[in-house]
């Protein structure tokens, strides 16, 4: 999986990079066919934001989080991406199971 981490008006420290890379495992455990993840960390007045775009086969998922702490923003961002990825996978498996049932019924 291709992974890109960047910062707007903030320096991406090795500690922030390590924190984001540690969270990647949650996504790859759900789906090993992920194509890429782009994470942008930024400062927005009093809030610290994390935006993420996850590319999978068949969909592009996007989430954003704004918290007082950058680490909390990253945690919230990955929670949202995991939730979206689970819903996407359920939708795909439901569609596949429906096609199999129709084949059995009419085949």
C-alpha cells in the first residue's frame, strides 16, 4: 500500500509519523487490498486537524477529524476510516452474496 503523510503549517515530526504508521495496521488487518492512504495534518486556529483519503479497490473513502491535540485527531481519523472501510466491505460482501443467491435461484 502506498502511504503519504504531509503537514500544512506544521512540521511532521518522527513521533507523529510513527503514531500514524502504528495506526495503519488497523486498516491493513481489515483489508489487505488497500491501494493507498494520504494523510494531511494541519493547524486550524485552536484546533489541530487530520484529513485522510483511503483508496481501495472500488471506492475512495475520506474522513477528517479536528481535536485540541494532534494525536487525538489522528486517533479519531483512523476510527472514522476503519468504520467506513467496514461498511464498504459489508456492502461489497452483501452484493456478492445477493448475486450468488440469484444465480442459485435462477440457475
